[in-house]
């Protein structure tokens, strides 16, 4: 079968969906019937195809395995109660994907392949979108260098894919966070703002150390002084101090410009809170807590959406919060869910119909 845009589509003979219970979904474990694949060769994208989900045949000399030229995005699709399906802000992720590609010296993926290919893929696997609250179809576009040669240089060939995974909540319970003061995630001039695979690999050691101490994730601080807050693991971070919502700004290019972060900023302003994007130090956070001004801390991200934080550990300081009293994050979390799932109007044009 060939789609209207010329994209080749090959369908599975039997869906795996009948073997999976969509009511009990761990994050990122199950994948839908089909995937999109495209190749970049001789300066052009070719072999664009939607086909059954399957393994890749790769050479041991594959450049991505040796030099880490690999980027990805995280997007979600939701089903409304009337059965219509929508992707949440895919064009923002498309823009960010190509910003990452530029930083990693990789080719731009055209909108026709990224957006239209994604739409056709999800249209084909639409039945994989769960309809339960806080459930969604996680969309993972990714690209990696595919030269079959060992040599430290940008690859001349690349492979782009999109795979789909039905999922439930990423963090089901409020989190305990360890403030990192030794390991470094990103520095000015680096790749902290890019969604490149190496950022996550570099974070694993610190996260493992924190988990051995009973914490779920790491709150990163700046590379020079370990003073200014950056982001939490897979999330941006917000602090409700007094009547203000404060989140680290993007000027240093050390943190990811989160699509959920941007959405939350809009909703907070509409709710009447004073919103500040600026450098914020861990010392300021601790001082606000001691004064009784720090009311809430929460994370935002595509996978996590809105994640409540019940504890922050910084050296000898332990900051605790009662999730039941976190009114702002609860309000924003509910509002985000209502928009995504069609219970209130999408006045910002965030939903892209499949």
C-alpha cells in the first residue's frame, strides 16, 4: 500500500494488541504494530516507509555506537471521550528535534516525514491509544548516525524512526529528590539543551547513587558552583514561593526547553500567578522553605507530565512537602489533563488532530 504522500505502508497480518492488557501499562515496555523508518543518504531523505515493528540489522562498526550521534523526542497522543485522537503540540517537538539535530551536526528531518509520517503511523495504530485517565500513546521519534566506519567525524548517512508505546503514568507517586552537588549534567556551551542520548547516559551514575539513598531522581545544579538549579532528571522544575511560580530560565542553554514546561507557564499565568523565569539558587529555595514561603515543588515533562515532589534533600537539609496541600500543581495537572482529553476547550491550539 502507498499513502497519498507517496509513503509506502506495509501492514501487519495480525495485531499484537489482542495480547496486551491496556489497563495495566508500565512505561515504555510495549510497542505498537508498526513503525516509521527513513534513511538519509547523499544529502536526501529516501526509503520512507511505515512497516511492521521489527528489529534493525546493524553493523558493529555503526557510527552511532562509537561516537554517540543520536537524538530523540518524546510526544504523546490522547483519545477524547468521543473517540477522536489528538497529538499534543507535535510541531513544538518537531522544532526542538531539529534544534538538537543542528547541535549534533545531523541533518534536518523534513516536516512531511516527521509530522505527516507520525500522523499516518498513529492513524494506522490508532487502536493502541489507551482511553483511561493519565494514559496515552507515547511517541518516540529518533535519529542516529548510520555510517559503517570507525572515524571521529559527522556521519554521512543517518536513520530516522518513529515508534509508539501505549503507557500509563510515568511517576505514579510523589517523588523524593536528591540535590546533586558533585556530578555534572551540563555546562554552558555544551549540549544540555539538546535531547541527545548522551545527556541521559551521563546522568545514570548520579541517579543510581541517589536511588541507593532512597531517592527517585536527581535535581541538577550548575557545573561551576553547584549552586544554581537546572532540571530534575527527565523533567523541568517549578517552585511555588509565596504568590510566585519560579523556574530556571533557558539563557545558559544547559537545560531542555520543555514543551510541557512552556504549556505550564501559560496556564500558571492564566491562573493569575506571577511567573518568573530566572536563575534560582538552591540556597534561595532552602531559605524560602525555612521562612515558610516555599509551598510546592513539582516537575514537568512529556513522560511525567506533572509530578509532585514530596521531599528535597540538600546536604543536611531535608525539605518535605504534603502532596495533599499542593494546590497549584494539582490544579495545573488537572487542567492539562482536561485539555488533552477534551473535557475543556483547547484555546491555545495545542492539539493536532490525527
